[in-house]
C-alpha cells in the first residue's frame, strides 16, 4: 500500500483496529465483529468491489437496511477509493431512478428484499442473505493492498433535497468527514467506555457520521439495530447493554408516550441525543422529569456540513430549551442579511458556514453550487437568531422544506404530484406541527371539481414515496399571494396551525 497520512474515513477504523484489535467493535443480530475482524472484513470487501470491475472514483449506490454488511460496504468503498452513495431505502420509482442516474452509480449494493424496486438496468450486488453476497464472499477474498485514497478525494455523495423536486448530491471528501468526526467526538463527549446503540437508518448522515463512525474512531462497542424498535431499545437499556442513544424527536416522543416508560428501569441511560428536527420543549421537560440525571444533547446541522454544525450540551439546556447551541469545533457560523452582511445579535438572518467539514459542492450541479457557496461562505437556507452569548436559535427555513420525522420533504415535489390530479386547481404544501411527525406534510388545495381528502392522499401515495405523501389535506377557495404572485405559505401555516 502506498504510504499516506491516514486522514481518510477508513483510516478511522484502521487506527482503532491497531489500538484495540480484540475489542468488540460492532454487534448486529447474532454476529459480532472485533475491531481487528472488522478491519480485515473491510479490506476484503474492498477487493470484492474492485473485482466487480469498479475503479477508484466510481460511484457505488447503497440501497439497503441497517446491517453490519452495510457498514462494511461503506468502509470498503472508502478504502478502495470508491464514492459511496447512500440512498433512502424508502425511495421507489422515479425518485430512486433519478439518484442512481444522476450520481452515475455503476453498482447498487442492496438487500434481496429491495432489489425488485430497482430500475431494470441496474447492476446489483447483494449485501447479505445470499450465497454470492458481499458478506458471503469475504472469506475467499484477498485483503486490499492498493493505494490509499487522498484526503481530498471524494468518499460520499449525500443527497439532500431543497425546494425543488430534484435532490442534490453533496460531495463529501475524506478530509471533510474526518474533521466532522472530531467535531462530533468533542462536542458530544463520545468515549470508548460508552455503550451506544444505532437504530436510525444508516443512509441518514446523522446516524452514520455523527455517531457510528465517531464511535468507531474512539473504540467503543456499537450495537446496530434494524430499526428503532421501542421494545428492543428499552430492553437493551434495562439490561445494561446500552447507555447512549441518538434518535429524532419522533422516536423520543414515542418512547415517552409508552405506558411502561414510567415503570421501566431506565437509570442506565446516561446520554440522550436528539436532532434531525425540532424537539418540542414539553417532551424535553418530560424526559428531564423522568430521568433527571440524563445528559441531553441537541444536535443540529445539515448534510452539506457532514452534518453536525452546532450542539446544545447537557449543561446548556437550562433557559435555552429552544436553542440549537453553539457551533462545533471546526465550524464557523454567522447570521447574515440578503447582502451577506452580519445582522445584529437577536435579529433573524440566514445562517452561513465556513468549515473544513463542508462539502465541495453539489455533484454535476454547478449552478446550484454557485448559488449555495458565495463570498467564501456556504448559505444554509436556515433562518436563525444568534444571541449575544453565541447561542443560535433556528426560527424558520428560508426554503420551503418540510422536516417530517427527521426526513426532509421538498414541498414542490408533492405539489407537482397533486397537480396531476384532474380535480386540483391549485396546491400549496406546508409543514404543520404534529405530535408524532413534528411537522406533518399538509396539502392546501383549491379544488376544481369534487374530490375528497382520502382520494388526494391516495393519489399522492401512488406518485411518491409514502413518507412524502400528505398526512392531511385542507381545502380553500383561494391561496394567499403577494403582489408578485408568490404564494404566502407562512400565512397558510399560521391559519391552519391556529385552526
């Protein structure tokens, strides 16, 4: 292997394997991997991927559920110089086909149960559960001994949607993600003695890059679950096997609303991390009342920055329950007006970032890249207020993106689907507060003919992935607009939130 400086994503694992080769790194179902075994598996998986005819720089899509094989495949891509493209396993049809086509992925790593959803021309390799899967081929594969990727090389395309229907692939380098891992370790107090569980989808940058990879960097033992099952999570905590959990507010709300939440022995849970969408303050207060010694961390950011940008630590919550905290180690943040000039503390403005964690732009999207990166700063699209004490509070989004259960939904795409129904004259899609989803995708429709709420929801579900379809529909005679004809979505939010 060509000597290098080791500032690579797979180098994170390699160093931990050298320090503590016999320590358990990952547990998944009935399989356990020590750090030494995991490192060897990654090297062999890198050889398997290259044997598929791939070359460094080629894109490899990952369309699968959580598993040890999913993690091994990502690290193997990093080691072999391939560009990993995580794809939401709930996407189907045109949404799925677009990401595969736009990224130029030459191979799709998938689960057998999901393979039938892929476009017919897709070249696939099963991650697990078949005799010729990536996991099954490890035993006979040689260890990878090729050149080490450079820190500036791309390692992942993180697709993120804005207000348009088409998602953008944030180009993440090894160097950007390694910087983000260190930011996460320091801001979130991650240590080798922690016992974390990883239950959110690994395609989501928060679960992988804020928790799983940083925890591998420090040498912790990681339990990976297929999904955030409440019974399983509480069982693990009560058994003393887990003391650290990250989840979006929707999962914390579900746990807090369980009948047995008040009676289970959850004193072993030391660290609770939340993020991906806004946590209702009453839920925070309920968690603090039930578990007064629990250390709560609010994690805020977006895919383009790795994704962790700011953290509100456990000793910072008092009096700041609605804040997202202060920027992490490698992030410089400002709040600016439309001209890019700093606004006074306490004044809303757009958050802009400068950081080695930032992506290198959007894949094959030069216009979108130029629009987001201006004057040396990345424009986040988030509207925030910075306090005199340096703490940030997000008050709105500049763009009309709905954060439903921690997953971003582009309102424009839902609107386009609704407009294909003959009975829809006009449609505006907004997010409204919801006890379960935090923001429920809501369609406000001006009908041109008789149509019911159920009919429109069913129509949207036939056009879109289920999580993008409206949870509810409201009918109006006309949509509010400004003088230039732009729909005033804030008025709609205010009106239907109050109703």
